[in-house]
């Protein structure tokens, strides 16, 4: 079946994480079903000179295409997008990605906040932001912005997080819709048909 550009917003799930988030993503992508009408963008903090092993590692666990984002790539249904190291990721009104090298936020590029905000502007109530394990507050401001625009805000249950600081910061500062166990993330995404 040929993939099409999302000309009418379906649902976008942006997942942000740092230390301790990779094993959650590996487990989640393995459970994705082919009837979900959704795209996933994964923003993970990693070193600027990081190798390109993240994308093939995720691809080895799922039948969905896993693509490291390039500038002007179209946003496709049933695709997992991975933020490249050292670039902020935005989603444009024409449903393409743009990469940005502006200053770091929370000492990070890519910054989770920027992609949450970009998703909120375009998808509004059809956007979900999920914040996973991590050691700083990146993602909190983005979730606040997303919530203000009608999006759904979730965080990994801090009790299950390898580094609980990031989800705890979000719980303290954002009206979170759901504190989610890692095993429930794929179930939620699969329900978006």
C-alpha cells in the first residue's frame, strides 16, 4: 500500500526522551499495528557526533518504516521519524519537516520543547506529546504549550523511569492527561485509527 502525505491532519505522536528512554522506544515500536492512522516523531537527546545506529536499531524492531529526518521530508502515515543529532525538528504547515541549528535549549539540540510546540501549532487537539525518562526539564514547556492548544499530554510513570527527573518535572508543572506505563504506550498509539 502506497503511503500518502497527511494532507488532512490525522494524529501525530511526539515522544521525547533522554537518558533511559531508548529501551522504552524499542519495546513500543515492536508492538505497533498496521491499522493506526498516526505518525510518530521521536526526539532523543544524544551527542552531536552520535553515530547513526539509532534508526536501524529501531527499524529492526518494527514493520513500520523508521526514518531519520532530513530537511523537507514529508510527514507520512504509519512512519516513525527520528530526530537527527544536533538539529531541532519542526513540522511545517505543508506537513514537511524542517531542521534548525539555532541555539540549544536546556543544553540540548534537538530540543523536545521545540517539536512539541511545532506539533501543537499544526495538529492542536490531534497531537499527543509523551515525555519519557530523562535528566533535565526539556519537554515541560512544550507540554504546557501543547496542552494550551488542546493537545494530549502524557508522561512515563516516574516509578518506571530509569531517570525520573524529566517526567516528575512535567507532572509538577503541567496538567497531564495521563501518567502512562511504558507497556501501555503502543496500546494507546494503536487505538488511534
